[in-house]
């Protein structure tokens, strides 16, 4: 997940509980702002993002892996400034 505050957090999909319809789950903690974008991907394949015509794949994601509802960290250099996983 990526917050409006430009913080990236990667966690396992199994950490997201199933809830009845209409009930929410905290994906990431925010002091201000909210969720900008979210994506499901396979860690072994890396996180692919598009910047213009170029596609970058980030594979060294260890510092951004955490538990669901943590604050996250600033994304790696070269990550799109649009706060979107295009």
C-alpha cells in the first residue's frame, strides 16, 4: 500500500482479515491523509511500476516489508512521484 504521505508498506495478503460487507480494515496508519493506492503482487517477481513509457521492477524490498497497519517508509529512489502503482 502507498499513502498520500508517500509512505510505502508491504505486507502479506494473509494479514488482511475477511470482514462482513461494510466493515473496514486498517491497511496502513496515517498521521494525516489516507490511502493513495494499493496493489497485490508476488514478492519473488518484484514490484513493477510504470513511469511514462518505462517499466521499473523493484526487487530489493526488504526495508519496506512490515506488518499490516504500520506507518511504512518512504519508497525507494526511482519510484514514481505520482503516488500510484501504474
